């Protein structure tokens, strides 16, 4: 009789979501890996990551041998609860979002073409990366140039007060590339936290698939993180490997990213002043200890924070 028990029963994981049983899995680590990968990149056009509020819980149990694992169904149940975050780029003129482009290369192409054509507004146009739960209508770079181009009637204008975007940033790179450029931001930044610099911009390491796009500053969990400059919160939530993150737009195509936070103190659309506490330091996402991942993006491309701070 005892022999029959072990042939009738098998160890298997019961999987719960919000306390509710959603299925059985024999491969806990494989299933969780699949969920993590999905959260990191989604599975559709322009999807940057997927926010899943509740992660499943696993309990090891014994079930009859004929009980079936249903990893696919579990995955689909979790997928349905996820919120897709799309990324794309806004072309901004004098602080106003004019139109939207699907990828950074095309957006940068618009800026370059307007400069080449010496469009009258070329110095007041910038790019901002958007993280939204809805897709927008996109235009091609040619359509964007046609709609934004303004003939430059004045030969040499002396009044280009807000021309901060172009100066010194001749080099064009995509968001994942590392650049040496240090364009004039047009604003002064303050250090969001003090601490030990544990990884510099451009560094490579085993826990990252590509070069480091920010600067890591370590301090204890819960250390208040201050806004480097005044601006508007454009993202406050969980973003895959960044963990809990805040993104602030400062105008003129300048954005700052604060990753791996333990808690978020601001919400999307909120105006923040320089030095205001926006989050607390932590180790969420792809992180091995409490630190702030600080990123500065100018027209969608990351720049070296140490050219401005620390
Ligand atoms: Zn980092």
C-alpha cells in the first residue's frame, strides 16, 4: 500500500495570486523567469516594460500524479493583470509636446533635419522620452519636419535665449549608447543624495547586459532622494530592472531618472521643486544593495552624470 502512495502522489507547486489559487507548476524557477522577462520587456511594439502589481506566491504540495501543471495558463492569468508601459518620444517646442515619434533615432533625425534646414525654431525644439500606458499617434520624421519647419527670415538672430539643447552635443547616440558629450543643460543640478560612488557611467559588469547608463551612489536603505532640479514627474512606478523609479522632466529635453528606490513619494503629473524629497533609497529591481541609480538624459540620450555632479 505504501508503495502506491509515492507512485500516486508527486511534489508540485500550487501557485496563488492575491491569495487565490490560479494553477499548478512543476517548474517554479522557469515560470518565474518567464514572468520576470515579460515584465522587463513585454511582448509588443513599443512596449518597454509591464507593471505587475502582485507577483505570484508558490507553495510546495503533494498532488495526485495525474494532476497537470498548467504553466501557460498561469502565465496568461498574470499577463492579463499586467499594465503595459509604452515608450516613445515627444518632440517638444517651447515646452509644448507637438507630436510623437515611435523611436529615438527618428526623433533625433527630426532635430538634425531642422538644424540642417536652419529652421527658425531649431533651438527651441527638444526630445523627451515618454512612458505611457497608452500608445499615441506617431508620425514619421519627414512628416514631423514638414509640420515643424519654420523658414528663418532673420539672417542672424541675437535672441536665442533658450538654446540649450544643441550646444556641444554634436554626437548623436541612442539611449543605450554611452556618450562623451556634456551638453549645456541650461539648469544647475544638485546632488540628489550623498554616498559612495559604486559604479560609474559607462562601466560594464556581470549583472548588466550593456554598459552602465547612469551613476550608482550607495547609502543606507531609506535615505531620502532629492530632486536634482525642479520639474514635472513624468513617471513614478515599477520599471523592470530599474525597480521602483521616478523620472522628472526639467524642460529643454532634460530628464533625470532615479532607480532602485524603496518607496516613491511623488506621483505622475506632480510639480516638484529642487531639493524636494521624491523617493527613498532602496534595492528594488536589478540591484545587489541599497543605492541610487541616477541617470541624466538629454533629448533621449543618456549623458555622464559626473560631468555635472559628484
Ligand atoms: Zn546603476
